[in-house]
């Protein structure tokens, strides 16, 4: 299976030939992959070098002219380092664009903490009007990217090396509730677990044999509060666990707001705040943050009522 980043490069290169207003702005990352597209479209594939503030500013400037920019680099250099430009050049000026990150929270541990961005979604959550997609499979990344290219709004697509074995339809229910937004993967009565993007396989393994709802989210902003209420609100109270591949608790406020008229408890699982300085491998980070199947089962069963 190709990676989400590989698929992004291939599909975006194809879309450049089909969409005359589409442009790509890079900061060295993935420049080799986009080399053929840059030769074919030298005025619409721009590499600004290691200048992340310029990266965002150039993309927003293109949007002001009516173009649809895709701005791409590692998450830490796309959201954290040039955050003021994201806030002002896109948000304050009221223009749309697509930010596509690579690297995730711990995809490349050898790069050190400078190349990790577990707080990216939480940081974007302080701004108005951003749609945030967290695909769990290359096919989902492609579908969400194509959808974003057709729009004019502000979109963040968070790519990762971690992926689920199976792609699922994005934004549609597979259960009996008919909900859109979060997909119903498994139905039960003993609580609700929301798995975000590449966390789904581990969540399914962790909840095997448990009488719980499992919802799958590839889009976390806007937050599907109605879908969560439908899944969790059948009884007198609601117990909800949200498993996210970035900063633990990022979506607990959104869940609390969605369930405010119902007695409820919410547990947010994800990447902890402590920096793990022995960088190791991605799988070791999953275990260290309790995001492997064993760690998740211990925390989920410890939280949900018997």
C-alpha cells in the first residue's frame, strides 16, 4: 500500500493538469516528488525553500487572485512555525486554501521534537472557519483532497504514515442510524468510542468483545455533535471515549458541548504533553502514549462502566 503522502503527490500532480486555478506551494518538503509537475506547470508549482512564513503568505496571496492553493510541508512547519501567517493571511483576509501536512505527531521520530506536531489540530482549533480532515487510509486522503479542491474554504488535511488496513467511506454512516459525519463501525450499549483517522484499527482491536459503539471520524472539524448524540444518547447518560492521533483531549470540549443536555462523561485519549526524548520508532511512541491496542483496552475498560 502506498502512503498517504505518496497518494497526495500523485493525485495533486494529476489535478494540476485538470484544474487550471489549482496551485501548489512547497517549502522543500516533497519537492522531489513534485518535480515532474513543476516542469509541466512551472507557474503553479512553487518551492519557496525553507521559508515557512513565506510559504503561507505566498499561498494566501495566490488565493487573493482567485487561485486555489495547496500549501504543503511537515505539520510542525505548516501550522506551528508560521501560525501568525495562517491566522492573518488566510483567516483575517478571508481567503480559502488547503493546508496539507505530513509527519503527524511522531511519524519520523529520528527527526526529533522539531519534526513533531501533536498540537497542530488544537492550535488550528483556536481559529474560525477551518475544516480539519484526518484520514486513516490513502484512499480516504485522496477522497478528502478531491473534495477540498472543489471548494473555496479553508481546509487542513493531516496525513500520516500510520494507516488502517481498510479504507472506509468518508463522511457517511455504515450503521443503522443513518448519520453523516462520523461513521458507525460497531454498535453497542455500554458506551461510545470515537476513533479518529489512523486510530481505528487499534480501537477495533482494543474493543473486541466489548458492548460499545465505535464511531469513525475522518473529519473532526466541524465536529459531528449530532452523530455523537445519536450514538451516545440512547440511555439516561453517556460515557464517551475519544481516541485521537494528536494531543490528548483536543476534542473533549466539542464532545462536552454536543452532550451538554445529557448527563455524560468524556475521556480524551491521544498524545501526551510530555516530550519523549529517546525518539525510537513510531510503534514505540504508540505504546508509550497508550495508543496501541493493549494500552487502549486498559484505559477504555477502566473508564467505561462494567
